[in-house]
C-alpha cells in the first residue's frame, strides 16, 4: 500500500522525527511504498494537495504532540478535500488523548509504540481483512512493547535527514539507543507513559526500559559516518543515555573504536560519575546535556519531582568540567507556584555551573501529567493563552502576578545580559547562526 506521513512541528523549529523514520523502515521492509513531509510552518499546509497528487497515498499518518494538536482539524480537512485516503495518527498525544484526535477528524488513532500495530493495520487493509480488533488501535488495548532487537535501521531520508543536517550546520541526529525512563518527573511525558504501560500492559517500570543491541547502534553510526561526509557532531538523543552503566560503557568503547566524529548526549546527573565522565571523554564526547530545570530546590522537589540538591548538581557538574566535558543545561521558567526569587535562583545556579550552553524554555502543562494536575488544582492555567501556544518559547500559559511577569519577560528576552551581569563579565552571547530561541553560548567555546 501507499502510505504518506506528516511530522507536525509547526512554529517549533527544524527537527527530524525518529518515529517516522522507524515506521517508514518497518513498512518498506514489508514491501509498502512510503513517503513523508515535515510541516514546520503554517504555510506548509499548502503542500498537502501537492503531496496527494504526487504520491496518491491510500493511508495518511500524522505524528502529533500535544502542542501541535490544534492544527489537526485543518490538516484533516485539507486531506479529505483532496483525497479519499484513510487518516491515522500516532505520537504522544494520540496515546494520552485518543478521543481528542477522533473528535478532530482522525479515522484511526494509534496508542503507544506502533511498529507492530501499524504494520498489522496496513497489511490487513491491503488484504481487505477486518481491522477493528488490532491491538494498539484505539479503543482496543495497546500493543505490547516493541522488541528493540527486531526493528530495522531508520529510513533517515524519508524526512530529508541530509537537508536538516546541513541546515543545522552539520550537527546530525538524533540517534536513539534506548527507550524508556525510570524517573517520574512530574512535567514529562515519560511519567505519563510509564503509568499508561503499567496500567494497560501489566508491566513493571524495568520492563519499559529497553536497549538496542550495541552493534545495531554502531552499525547505524557507521552508516552516518560513511553516507553523510562532513558531519561535525552526532547527537545521541536518549533521555537517559548513562542510566545503565554497563551498557553505556560498552557502547562508548565501541564508539571509540569505530566512530571518528565527536558527539553530544543527554545525561541525568543521578546516573553520572567519574567512570562515565572519563569514558565519555575518551570516546569523543564534546558535550553533555543536563536538565537543571529550576534553581529552586523547593520547585524541583515538590513540583517537578526531581530529587537532587543544588550541592549535588554542583558536585556532578564539577566532575564533568574536570573530565574536560562541556556542559549544556536545560531550564524552565514559568513553573507552577514559582516566585520571582526562585526564577532568579535558576539564573544564578546556571551562572555557578558555567555551562558552555544554556537553554531556557517555558513550562507547558501537558495533559495527564502530575504537573498539569497541580496547575488545575491551584487554578493556575489561563486556558485562552494555552490554546494559542504551539512551542516552549513564546509565553507562559499560567497566571502570575505583575511583578513576577516583569522578571519573567526580562529573563526571557535578555538572558545573556542577566547571566553576564551575575558573572561580572561578557562570558555569554547568543547562538548567532542557528536561530535557537532561549539559548546562549559561552563566547570562547562556540561551535556553531
């Protein structure tokens, strides 16, 4: 069958969708024709009619996160106007809010990991068999978790990986070696997914945590190295790359032996030590990306459910500095119950760490997360503002007093000035050629 995917990332920057790359590979391996397009600007919806004429798809799939769900009715309308194709949807929003997508015009909604359920769905459609009882297609029970030893390598060019890499100044990614996260951060979809799988599949958290075979990951990296000459940096996108120390160290040894391109990766400081720091550096790690989120221990502990102290953060980041690793921090502002003083604490803690890069994003209350429940219980959400947001950089959907908002906007719009004033020197500048909102970079350590 002919299947066309849309990766929704409107007004949210340039990105590659791993899920579509994997699903395309699964379908192609079974003999189906697959095409795809990323929608990154509102005007991209004009391409839908052109795509339908070019590919004549029998099934059109949308990959949807919550921020992008508001675009679904218009996309579905444009598809239905030009095609009789069946419209399906997957992604985190499909998993947590299937009825919302049905109400928005989607014909079939896929919950959870879809490698097996989508292939069964397309195969049954092609053979004119019953599709009403397929696990993973709502309202049926979700499909079993995928065996990562059996999935094919991603079809990267389905979403023009080479073009995206060039536009990102030859930073290539993301490469995903593992799935699942054991941490229950209140704002993150992983906590929601963990609850979903535990409830509906009867699995334990340890069953949700899975790893691709090391050789499978290295083969993918080898293909990148060979097929995309000129890559400056590889992005390893696992949420918790260092979680399993034995696996992490083995993968880093193989990386050092086979791959000659530096890389960056995500690290949870609770699963980071001197052994891992040394192995990362030896393998060619240029930078670790860590989630600080807030400089307030109260906010991290009581609101975000991140149980690490500022003292521990400073100790762990010192290990990284001593190993010669650059650091990039992720932070949020506009957090539930955050005070003006706590907002400033986040800036001050980052200044103490002195990372190469720091990124400040605005908190978004995702449905079914504990953080959303806190916001609703305290009546903090401005639903009119929330409905207008499709990214993490524009504004807060929460209600704060005027004094807080003055500080909020000052930090959002003048982060370089705020941090440099604390440091007493012109240490940071904006990341000039990548147009990344909310990100600043140390002047002497620029790699753009």
